[in-house]
């Protein structure tokens, strides 16, 4: 029989930071995290508005009066935006 020993992590005081590469300086992320948060929040808001407009268009009675090409183009726009978000 194989006895399993509990796996424990070393204490935080003993973990060493990785050695920096010579000639490579890492940027400070203090100033960029706020911009990242604002940008992602704005992108999420715009995506929600786009999904709401697409839902209203699909469930609207006027959609039945549109031509097939118009409905197909709206579907292609929605799929392309969905695909670009998932990448």
C-alpha cells in the first residue's frame, strides 16, 4: 500500500520572487488597472445595449415585414460581434 502524505505549501515568507531578466523592466500596473476596469465596464454596457436592441428587433412585429436579406444581415452582424467577443 502506498501511504499518501499531505501536501502543504511553503510559508509565504519562504517563497522567493522570480529573478528578473537582465535588461527587461516590468511596467507598473498601478496606473493601468483603473483604465482596464473602466474600459471593460464600458464594453460590457455597450454589449448589453446591443443585445437588448437585437432582442427587441427579433421579437418585434415589424421584423416580419423586413426582407429576408435584412434579417439575414442582422443575424450576421450579431454572430460576428459574438464571435469577436469570444476570441
